[in-house]
C-alpha cells in the first residue's frame, strides 16, 4: 500500500511525502542437499529455506523547486523474522 500527497507550498516549491507499507510472507519451494567431493575432502550443504514473515515500511520526502532542483530523502526497512533490509537514500538532482 502506498500513500502519497503533493503539497503546493508556494508557486516555486512542491513537497511530496510518501509512505509505503505492506506484509511479505515467503516460503521455500523445496529443500535441497548439495554434496561435493574434492580430493580427500567432502562437503555437505543443506539448503533449506525457512518461512519468513516481514513487515515492509518506507518513508520518503521529496521537495521540488521550480528552478529544476529536486531534493529527496528515503528510509526503507523490512522488519520481522530474518529481515535483512534497512536502507536509506539521499537524492539530489538538478535539471537545467
């Protein structure tokens, strides 16, 4: 789900806040075992995935200026079991 609203602050300045959120459930397709042998050594790797339940959240704020300048900041995170993503981004663009 994504919520966004363009706010006209003046004739030369726009502000666009955005919130994104959702639920992610993944499950493994199958379990695998890999075997390998290299001279006198053998390896066994168990590739079994777990079910994952994660809450997704992102917040972004973009400001646009009439002179062609865009400044934005964004945070994104996945929260829950085995949630590896926590990220941020700063964006600056100037179009002339």
